[in-house]
C-alpha cells in the first residue's frame, strides 16, 4: 500500500493536497503523521529527522510506494495519475489537461503574498485578521483577484461544479486556497464562495477538515496571529 507522510492537518497546506487527492479518488493509502513540534524546521528537530529518513528534501508531503519515495506535490500528483490511470485525475482533453497542469504549476510557484499573509489554519476564525490583511496588503488583493479570475473562467468553460467539471488534481491543489479564503473571510464573488462550499463538501476535503479540527495542537511557528490559550 502507498504511504503518505504528512504534517499537522490544521496547518500543512502542502500535505493537504495529495491527501485529499488520494482520499477523494478512493485510492487506498496509509497515512504517516509527522507532527511539526515546537521548532520543526531546524536541522536537528524531530520533525526534520523523521522526514529525512524517507526523503532527502526533509519536507512533507512524501509518498512512498514499496520503498520508492516521491516528494513535491506536483511530482506526487503526476505519479498517482500515472499509477492509477482509470481514476482520470487529469482532464481527458489534451488542452484541458494542459490548462489544469498550468494552473497547478501557477499555484505551486506563485501566490506568495496570499500564502505568506494568510497561512492555512483550518481551526481558527481569522476574519478580523483577514480584514486588516485585505486593507493593508495590495499584493494579497492581487493574488486573490488572479484566483477569482482563474476559477471564474474555468468554472464557466467546463460547466462546473468543479474547476474542470468533475473532481481533478486541480481541485485538490486549490483546496488549501479555499481554506484560506474561507477562514480569513477574504471578499470574493458569490460564484467563488459557492465553489469553495462545493470543495469543502467533497468527502475527501471534509474528512481532512474534520480531522484538522480534532487535532487540538498549537504550533507557535504556524500561529502568527494568535497566542496559546
């Protein structure tokens, strides 16, 4: 069975992507949780050492298939799509497939302002923080506008309910963005709010969210806007 190494569900947006992809697609896998801990990114931390044991990058997520490790979310998505072609995780049309890969790559390398200002935190209501971020950070507003434009065009072209019609890697890839827009209360048009609602209702996404809410961890490094209670 596949093994997927992830970190805390409440915080780890990169871990969320392949977990949701596998879960929603009905692909069996064993989850290996490596919690962040107090200082996860130092070379001697227990988190870093545990992940280095399976991946030279020392980061999650890592997919291990019979001893073969695949790291980086795009590489994991491509590996799973090739290993399970019947699941049709990319669109079947060649141009739609290229567009899906393009928007996933854009997420992978872009939207730095949104990711930096609004780290994923599923458990928290950060709407007040979101109001301040929206007011003071034009780069975040620019990132969100690009996302709104992208999603609007894809939903219209492919007739919804998801970005390419049915569930695809793209929806799994943007699930953490949905979490950010929702939890920070960033203003988006009604059709985008509706799409976020449909993503949150997907069984794979709902399962991740429910388990994130049950964690009750508080990782200081991932809590720039709150203090431990």
